[in-house]
C-alpha cells in the first residue's frame, strides 16, 4: 500500500469519526461573536474568561480554521467565523424551539393519545368517552384509527397506536389485554318477522332464514359462525356488510335477521323498530377490552381513557338492560331455540 493510499484512508477515518460540534461550544461562539469580548461572554455564560478562550481554541481546531481575529481585548469574526455564525444561530434557534416544544408536552394536559378501535366502538362507545376525556385533557392531540382486530394488532406492533379497543384476541406474550365488559349476541329482527310476533325461535327454522351479518373477515362473524356450527346449524348468509347502521336499516325492512349485541340496537329496541331474541340456550358472549404493551405502563391520560371506557360501557349496558326485551328469566329460556 503506497503513502497516497494511507493518507486517503487517514483522511476518511478522521472524517468518519469526527464528532459533531458541541452545542455548548456553539453557544459560547455565538455569544463571543455578539459581545466581541471574552470577559463579557464569560460573564453572560457564567464562565471564566480562560474557559471561553479554551473552548474557542478547541472549536477552531475542530473546524480546522481560525474563527476570530484578536485585536487587544476585542475580537472580530473572520470570513469563516461569519459563515459558521449563520449556521450556529439557526442551530441554536432550532434547539431552543425543540426545548420549548418538549417542555410544553411535559406540562399538565398536553400530549397525545393514539387509539385503534373497531368501527362499532368508534360509533357507539368512543364519542361519549372522548367528550369526557377532553374535559380533563383539553390540549391533548387525539388520533383514532378505525380497524378490525388483526389490523389493530399490526398498528400496535408498528408503533402507530398506543392502545387498542377491541374484542379479546389470542394471547400474545408482549401484549396485555385488560377486560372492560362482556356482551351477548342475540337475534335481531323486524317486529313484523314471524319470530318477533311469536316471541320465540324454532330451532328447525334457524337455517331457513336469510341473515344480514357483519363482514366475513371480522372476528364477530367467526364467533357467530363457530357458535352455530357447534350447534350443528348453518346460517344462510344473505348479505354481508361492514356497517352496523346499514345492517340495522336492512333488518328494519324485514329483509333478513341479524346477530348483534343489544347495546348496538338500544335505541331501536326502545323505539320498538327492532326486536331481540336469544340465539339459543347456550349464550353467545364476547369479551371487550383494551390491548397495550406489557413493557410500557400507562401514563395518566391513558389510565383516564381506560377508566372512562369502563365507566361509559358500564352505564351503556345498564341502560340497554332496561330496554332488553328478553331479561334473563324463564321467558328468555322459553323463547330460545331448543
């Protein structure tokens, strides 16, 4: 290897390993450039004159050129010093803005809340929760990402959200599922449907009905399908939709039967535009909750959000029970298909 190659390698190594300019040196440099005096700069920065002088010599050695001309007790910038000052002032201004921005986030009521939730939760649970949340965390930036359960897990793993409000998935080692509430899926139909008029369901009629269900890729669809397969019944899916509101409207028109949670049709049950009946002797239940990272504890805002979800859904279920048309009594058992 010749001397030229050695020199080139040494230059490369020095360039690669050269550390960034120290922010304290930049601040001292900018202050000295403004005051034109080592004494005045040291006084402003609460440093000795010799400390300022030593810092500037180290900075000049680092950048490889002279930055100041010294005339008596005063200093003036060289051309290189003027160039560096332009960059230093921008860097110091950005650092100041960054510090202020981070400081604002650290104050009470500032931060961000990123939540993934099913479209059902977005429609029927989160509006009330977020209204209450905003009263305590008015300055929080809130991001809600509608998604199904599989997509929520992807968002969590990718760091795009911090919490997920969804049905209980299969356990994962790095994630925690905090239960919120349990609901029950039921047959929902028009009041003009024969089942509604009879106030009961015949088992042999279950496969003969047209059904309007949430889309096939959803976790709820799989729960419903698995439940009836275990009962040795196969539903004739007439329409699959991704909107609960659309499902309800088609059921009102008596175009088919759906399988929904009573809290989703609470207003319709109260108004009498829909009727609910049990799907069978064995209840079809779901568990809702919050998924989060096991390794990261909840902050105050996230704890508040989870608590509000628990409180709001508790009231929601209590209110729904008052309008449920089949309380857990002997009447419900008689209405369920054998």
